[in-house]
C-alpha cells in the first residue's frame, strides 16, 4: 500500500479552525432553531477573535503548506488580521440591526464566517487554483448575504445583481488563469515567477492572461471600470452586510491583487503598471466626482470606497516595496474609518424606520453630539485631512508614487482628493451647520457604542503612534519581496 | 521643560476640559468662556518666556525638542523656533485671548463648541510655526482647516456655508500640491527634517517644480492675487473673532512659508520667479486697493486691504535682501495686529447694529469718542503713518525693493496713497459727519471689556512703531543668515554659468 503522508497543516490552522467553527455553528443553529441568532452571532465573533489569536500566533517566517498551494508570511498575517477585524466588527454591528429588521437568523454569522474563511484563503493563496477556491468561497457566501433580507425587492435585486456580475468576473478571471497556465505551464506562483523570468518584457500570451486576471480582481475590489455593481449592491444589501462588504472583501481582494501582481509577475512591473495606473486614475476620478450628487448615504459610501480603492492602487502601480507597504497602511486605516462610518449609518433610525438619506443627518451635532463628532472624525479622515488617520494613508501612498516617479498619477490623486473632500465635508456641514431634525432612536446599544468608540479613537489618535502600523506593514511588505 | 510643546498643546488641554464640563446650557457657556480665557492667557504668558529666553544673537533654532515619531521613515516630532518664527508664535498666542474676550457676548449659541474650536485652532497655529519636521508642519498647517471651517460655517453670517466650503477647498487644493513637494524632498534628502532640507542643495531644475508646488499652497494662504477670492468671502461671513484669526495669523502662514521654505530651499527658483511674484504683488497692491475703495461692506473693505498689504509682504520677501525681508516680516506682524484690530472694530459696531454697511453709520465720533480714538489709531497704522507699526514695514519693504527694481517700487508705492485713500474714506464715512439715524445715536461707547480688548493692541501698535528694534533685533541673525545663504547659492549658480557658456 503506497504511503500517503498527510501534508503539514499547521500553517492553515486559523482557516481550518474557522471552517470547523462555522460547521459547528451551523449545527448549533439548526438544533437551537431561530432563537439562536444572538448566541450564534456572539459565538461567531468569538471564533473570529480566536482566529486572530491563531493568526498572530502563526506568524513568523514564510511557510508553504498543502503542496505549495497555501502560504503564510508576514504579509498574510497582516492582511488576515484586517479581514478578521472587519468580520468581527460586521458581526457585532449586525446583531441589533438584524433583530430590528426582523432578519435575525443564525445563518447570517455562519455565512460571514464562511466568507471570512474564503478571504483568508485568498490572502494566503500561493497558487492560481487555491486563489480561485478562496475567491469563490467568499463570493458565494457574499452573494447570499447581499440577498439576506429576501422579502425586500432591493435586497433580492442586490443579491442577484452581485451574483450575475460576480460570476461574470470570476469567469473572466478563470479564463485569465487558464491563459497564464497555458503559456507558463504552471499554476503555483513560485514556478510561474521562475518560468516567466528572463525576458526583457513579458510575452504577449501571459500578458493577456494577466489582464484578464486583473479584470476579475478589479471587479472584486470594485475599481473602475468594473465598479457598476457597487452602488446598487451597497444600497440594496442590508446595512450590516454593506458594512462587511466595504471592508473585509476589499482587504482580501487587495491582498490577493498585491500577491498576484508582485509574486509571479513582479519582475514585469513596467508591463502591467499602465493597466493599474489607468484603473487607479479612473477609480479616483469617478469615486470623487460621482459621489457629489448622491443623497443616499450608503450609495455615497459605495462611491467613496471606489475612490479609496483608487488611492490604494496607486501603491500597487508603484510596484515597489514602499508601494506595497503604503497599500497595507492604507487598508489598515481604511478598515477603521469605514467601519466607524457604517456604525453611524446603522444607528440612523427614526421612529423605528431606517433612514439612509444624508439629509437625515442635519443638525446631528445638536441632537447627538458624540455621534456627530465621531462621524465628523471619520469624514475628515476619509478626506485625508491631518492629523486624522486618513491623512497618513494618503501620505504613504503618495510617497510611494513620488518615489516611483509616477508624478502625473500623484497629482491626479491629490486633486481628486480635494474634489472628494467636498462631499465628505458636506456631511460635516449637514451635521454642524444645519438646523436639527428630530433625534434618532435611542438606545444605541452598548456594542454599537463600543465599536464607534474604538474606531473613532483609532482614527483620531492614529497620529500618536503610527509606527505600530507602519512597522508591521513594512515587515509584511518585505515578505512579498524575497531577497 | 519642553516649553514649546507646552505652549503648543496646552490649549488642547483646555479644550478637553471644556469638553468634559457639564451642567445646563448657561453654566456650560459661562465655564467654557472662562476656561478658554484662562487657558489662552496662561499660554500667552508661557509664550512670553520664549521671548525672554530667546538668544537674539543666534540664528540657530532654539528651544529644540526632538522625539522619534516614525523612525522607519525618518519622521520625527521636531520642534524649535528661530527669529523668524518667534514672533509668529507670539502673535498667535497674543490674539487668541483677545479673540476669546471679543466673543464674550457676541457669541451666544453653542459657546462650548466655539471655545473648543478656538483652542484647537491655537494649537494648530502655534504648531505650524514651531514645527521643524515637514510632516509635523503639514499636519498643523492643514489641521487649521478643520476648526476654521467650523468657525465660519457654524457661527458665520448668512452665506457662511458657501464661504466655509470655498475657504476649505481652495486652501486644501493649494496644500496638497505642497504635500507632493514635501514627499519629493523626502526622497531627495532621506528625511522630512526641515533643518536638513534647509541645508540641502536641490538641483536647479527640480527647484523650480518644488518652488511652484510650495507657491501653490502659500500663495493661496497668503493670499496673492489672483487666488485671493476666497478671502473676502471668508472674512465677511466669519464671526468677528474668526476674521481676526484669519487675518491676523492664518494669512501669515503663507508669508512664513515663503520665508521659511521657498527662499532658503529654492534660492535659484526664487530668483527665477522673482519678477513673476513682483508682478503679482504689484497687481495685488494696486488692484485690490482700488477694489477696496469701491466696497460698501466694512469687513470686505478690510479684507481687500489685507490682500493689498500682503502684496507688500510678497514683494519684500522675494527681493531677498536684508531690508526687504525685515520689512516683510515686520509688515506681517504689524498687519496681524492691525487688521485683527480693525476686524474687532467692525465687530464692535456690528454687535450693536447688526450691519456692516458703511452707509448705515456716520458721526460715531459724537456718541462713541473712545471708539473713534481706537479706530483712528488703527486706521492710521493701516495707512502706515510714521510712529505706528504700519510705517516701519512698508518703509523697509520699499527700501529693499528699490535696490532691485525702481519700477516695481514706484508702482507699489502708489499702493500707499490708495491705502490712505480707502482707509480715510472709510473713517470719514463711519466716524465723522453728523448722526442722521436714531439707532446710531443711541449706540453706547466702548464697554470695559472692549477697552480691555483694545488697550494691549493700541499699546503694541505704538510700541512697534516707535521702537521697532525690540522686534527687529531677534529676527536679525536668522534673516541675515537667510540672505547670505540665498546670495551664496545665487553666486554659485552664476559662477557655473560662464563655464556652461564657454562649453557651448
């Protein structure tokens, strides 16, 4: 009988744990019935916290597992922590809201766990196959989540739209992967890098393949021109799902984007830079201009996230270690300010009804001073005004761009950031300058206040010790650049 | 004792204390006012220690503090002042308690937030002038926008929203280009340390680009013609104290930036663009003076006069000789005090009649004699009468400019005449003549609180006019150093030039 050794699994321990936890939670939910939603949510959050501990404990030098399909390194640890944080925040924020919207079902946290597992798989993918498996696991879970409020047309529409367009993008990406495989004869990143190296420029075949892969990834990070789904899905999906969408999958997809572009194709930055350059500029311009006329806060955040992805992609366009580092810093900061903003959106309820128009924020500074102050902090941060955290994100991104001599990109970036500042400070204007509307429903709930406090404090006081994030991002970025 | 950090961050502490005070609306307002006043007074007296402890013979940075901040990028918390920044710090700490006092009665709603905004603003202003690291500088420089945006937008006049947005976006657009230049400097010098960058020789081609990027930021802040249009709007709509800070300190950030960064780091570019700056300055002086003549709104008139006065400053800075720079620096300090006072003067009558329309007043000398005296002193200082602070600055600037260009000097000098015209015209219409309206007749003269506000300003204006050495002396070594550096760089470039000619 041929011996069949079990591959080392320990590097994938957090993923295995999460997968097992979601199964266990599913059983728990089935046995306890509909009443289990609240317990299931807290247990899921707990599972994610445990996963954070496991991820941090599993840090260290680069390790390959599962026959080279799966890799853990400092980069993976950094991004997984961000993904998990996004998951934890999303679940905690969903509890009250789901109960109020009468969609409190235990499947919700289970789906979030499954999606998170998929995202962690994406972050750690070292092979085009495992990349695709991770991507699909997260996407399928997210399609269901988008349509989770299934008795409303908007939510169902969001789910369907996301599914159809997402499937199309996955198909394109798979096609790109197959082309790369066809020309290079391998699917794992290490072999790809070795096979493709040597030429002055990349051969046309793999280049076309990369472009298709980029299209798929651009769809997942909702970069222009593959952003069409974003505003509709953001608006239609239940708000806690939108909060989740805007953070965790973005981080995971950006991580995947970075790894795919840098590890196998890092030697050919000059070949693919123009593609990234273009989608970065398009995202920044559209994200800042199209948001100006939005009156729905969730839709506005959709355009805002498109813009932010544009800034993050500046770092990728730089294609350097500093560039990757700046993207990591940007995403870390982005997670906190975005979660905080969505916490405020989740609290926007008047007479038992959700309100989503930005005009509903009028006079918030007088009805809810603390809420208004936190939202003002998030808005100024998103606009990139120092000393708030968002400024540092932009600082590092532009630093990388200047170092890579991408001057035009940097200038377009700062100019669009001023245009974008307009709609962020318009929200501050609504809250502080205008006459108040009736107050929002209270109480907000302890867990919501906690999320709001944590994100606001991180966003406001990031400047005191930016080194914490900067240094770990530097280490994480270095792990993508061997030697 | 880290006195610079103390002066910078003590106002923030005051803001936090105000934030946590409770009670009903009236108590909160009362507490907020007194906490803000005491905090800003303590900060002012602390900042006087800087002046007393300042070594006036040294061109070096003093009271230096340095703590690692983001070591992986060589970004440090680095603070220090030299003769150039010393008086700007003092100007900020001097005007803040005056602003608090001036808002004592005129601000009646959301007092707590108002005082918090002013204290945060003070931290940002002082920090801007003390920062010796580009990232730190940029944080303070931009951070100013947040409280000022709120001050204009929440407590401003009818068109406050438009003005607040215009102010915010205009200045932000200028600043972000400077941010890119700062990052370029980082990659050139390997750190964001300002003293390092001041010693660094940037290559001439790069200098021009970086100069333009800095210029975009400071010209808007200054503001220079033709990017001054945000200023009249912001001034007119801002509450009185907001205008005082705007004119008194925020405009000076532009001039400070030119003296601190543009001249020493990019001496060749400064020379290259000098005529361009002179042209804009002279247009500013003449054009905005003419515009000021035509105004019917008092605040708008003073706002335009600020642009004209700033034209003198930019002229003085870019002639880049001792007299010109001294004059520009002095003009900025003088204007900071005088224009601040003029906005307070408008505020006094605005509080009583709630209009800034010049035609609504007239004959105030009869029922408000003390007011008329204060107004006269400030008006004459704005005109530049010898014996007031305004004269010294303008005179030195013209002396400096005359060595470089007779034509620009002659044209700029017409600004003095126009300045006298619009200020005297304003004064005549508001203060002289006979009282025709009943509501004007019953306006009470300056209250004790208002006298307390104006007394130190009048004293300072006369002091600066009669004995300017107290102010010129400490800035002298730093400016001499700067002039020497600029001239050395320009000589070195000239020495290179013949060889390139020969090689052709």
